C-alpha cells in the first residue's frame, strides 16, 4: 500500500562528515525535560547520516462543557509534538518529516543549541533547474502536474493555474515560459523493479512523496541524487 509523506528539505552549511559526531554529542545533551520544554530522542548516527526526533512542548487549551453548571469553560493543556528529522552530509541536507510549522520549530531549536556556526535554510527549488534534468532523457521521470502563479488566461486576465500534463516536452515549454512563477511540480516515476511513485516539489522546499512504505528511503535517495546533484 502506498503512503503519503510530507518532508521539508533544508540546506545546512557548512556541513561535513566531521560535523555528524559533533552534532550528535550536542543533541545527546538535551533529553526532553519539562523545564526546557523540548528535547531529543531516538538519536542515531552512521558515517553519513544522523537521525533523531525532537519533542517540543506547546501550551494549548480545550473548551469543555460542565453539565452541572451548564457552562462552557476553557481547560489549559500541554501538547507535546514529535518531529522526525535526518541530517545527510552527502547532500548537505536537513530533511524534516513533518509540516512547515513543525519544521520552523525544529530549525529554531537547532539554531539555539548549535549557535551561529551553521546556517539552516529551506532548500530553494527553481523550476528552471528541472529543464536540464528532463533533457537528459530520464524516460522513467514524467512531469504530470504544475501549479503556476501569474498565469496569463487572457490578455488582461492572470491568476493561479493548475495544469495536468501528458508530455515532458509541453512541461518544459511551460517551465521556460513561466520560470519563477511555477510554485509546484508533480512527477511520476517508474523504477526498474516495476514499482511506481509520485512526488511533488514546491518552491519553499516542500516535498510530498507518495510511494510504498518500504520504498521511502530509496525514493528519497533518488530524488536527492536527481535534483540536488544536478
């Protein structure tokens, strides 16, 4: 069964294999505590990767109904969110398996504990970077959808346009025409083992990947190799 996973791709600079152990030691100093309101768990490393989860406490509230008084009252609660992330020194990426909101929390915590030594920013996706990749003749990689802002419907009418495509040639024509106005591109991939996946890249570094659960790592590796090394 295919699952859909949301990932925020970030760049972290400078970042090398020597930094893996250094950041690991820093994260190990911060197990979760109510006093800090955050902490890390399930921290693991190898020569190229670091994986971990951030636990972050967020004050919230619920409205409840009291039957005896026939009144609604607000009850303060604490929500602890869990955000999984991966640092990949081969590509210099921070991959946050969560929403943009949780990604912002993680980046804020990492900046606070790592200091100004590292720069962490959303990966900047440019539609124009796709053209040379597609022109290499990746027959297994097909552009199926696009979101275009400032699309010219008519001479004096423009707006956001969602298009469905059936040829890479037409997709490249639109990319060359609208360039920075393309906010999102969706691809389908056919692999040699006959498995298929679908993924979307957004201009703010958002990646939505739909594939078999046991193919998530290999699909993510394919995307990074195809686009980040282009």
